[in-house]
C-alpha cells in the first residue's frame, strides 16, 4: 500500500520554556515541513532522505534508538520503538525545514514517520507518542509543544496551548501582518545544551511553590536559590505575557503583541539565560527596524532562530516568511479500504 504523510514544523510566537511547567504558549504550525512517501510492507523500516546521504535501515524490533546510525535515524527508531509496528515501510523522506534551527525538524520527522507507519488516534495522542519517541532518541527531556503544534496546526491561526490540560485553541492571525523567522547564524545543539538543567530548576520551583501560574510574582521571593528564583520569574511572567499576547492578537493590537514579544526575549535572556550574543544582537536589530512590531528568540534558545512580527515587506527578503499551516496528515493510496483516488 502506498502512503504519503506530511508533518509541519513550528515557530513559537511566545511562551518558551513554559510547556514542561504546565504553562501556556502561542506557537503555530508553519508551511515548511517533512514528507514521507513510499510503500508500507516488509519487515524493516528503510528510509532514504533527500537531505542526508546515508539511509536508515531498521528492524521492527529496534534496540536502543540512541545507538542508531546515521543520527537522523534515531528519531525514526524512537517512533518504531514506541509504535512497535508489525509491518515495515520503504519510503523517501524530504524536508523543507532547515535542520538545527529550532523549527522542530525532529518533531516533523517523528510525526510524519508515525503517520506513515499507520498511527491511529487523536492529534493529542500522536503528540504524546512522538514526544516519548523524542525522549528515547535524543535523551533530552523536551516538553510537548513541538509535537502538539505539528499535530494540531490550524491554517491561518496560531494556537493558544494550555499545557496543563493540552487544550488547543485557535487564535486567528490578524490580517496585514507578516511572521518572519531569521536564523541567528548559530546552530542549536539541544542535546548538549543546558535544556535539562533548566527544566530541573523549574521543577524545583514547582515543587516549592506549586503551579507557576496565576500567582503574584512576589511569591517567588519564597525561593531560596537565586537561580531557581530567576527561572521561576521567567515562567510566571511568560505565562502572563502569553495571555496578553493572545488577547492582543484577537483584537489585532499588533503593537501590544510586539511589545510582549520583546519583553519575552528579555526574560529569556536575563531570567532564563537561554539567549546568545548573536540572538541578542539580531533581536535588537529586528526590533529597531521600521515596520517591525516585535521580535524574540523562538524555541529552546542556545542558538537557532528569532521570530519577528511585522508589516508585510518590512524585512525585505531576510529570513523565511512563514504562514500558519494545518495539522500533520496522511493519505493511504491504493489500500483495500481507500482505493486510489
Ligand atoms: C524545545 C522543546 C519544547 C519547548 C521549547 C522551549 O523546542 O522541544 O518542548 O520546551 O524547547 O519552549
């Protein structure tokens, strides 16, 4: 049976390092993504990539995904280990997402492979499975934002996600606005970064204070460790900025939305310490460009991309202009239930 699966990457407009704290964010699925196209059958998963030279060739009873070579195959192995499929796949993977820039190329690969391998279930269930696969593949205890955004994308809308319930609400993107993603020139190395350390610090704060939401910011004074206090301040204030941003988007107040993005960047830089000098310079320059409402680093930080909210054309041909796209999807062609159209 032939299969064609597609999963978008994502850009996060606001709300970083809040997902694993049961907080809030407003990401959107973008019109760059990953396609898996081929034939279901056999007892191995054999994938060629248009971006990487070496193919991936795995048995269905794959061992430790982290031992798989080439490295891009680890995400495939993570999915195979989670799904334990009884039938294999021979397919080609193609992606328009730049790798290592923080636009969730790994989540898009996970979702497209899971769908091609026959995943059945809700978008939320798909996201949970793919997040577990990512943990197995990379060893990084990532949250679920990337996978959930790819699984639940809505055309022309950003998504307000509440990570305490995994509820996703579409927030239409105002008219006459452009969302541009600009690479800082420094690739992100999430696995070797301090992501896990940040998450652990946030967990210490949650243990002592409870949910880092809807409480006065003074409550963080109860935390003894100044670093943990800073991390908690970021999460708490970022959650309020997300609420303000979604409200501003709903009424088309782009100035307010942009201001909140700039505050978010400051907080990620000063309190959460995940920015880099290159990202700071980039965000400062973008924010000072006429027609730009706001800009910030997007995703985990430690390199990667910034996102800017601007008037159409304000940044010329710099970066990628991205549009909000729909959710990951799959077509089975020529199978017994769904005859070729
Ligand atoms: C990475 C993780 C996400 C999220 C962001 C930061 O993209 O995969 O789960 O934590 O960093 O917001």
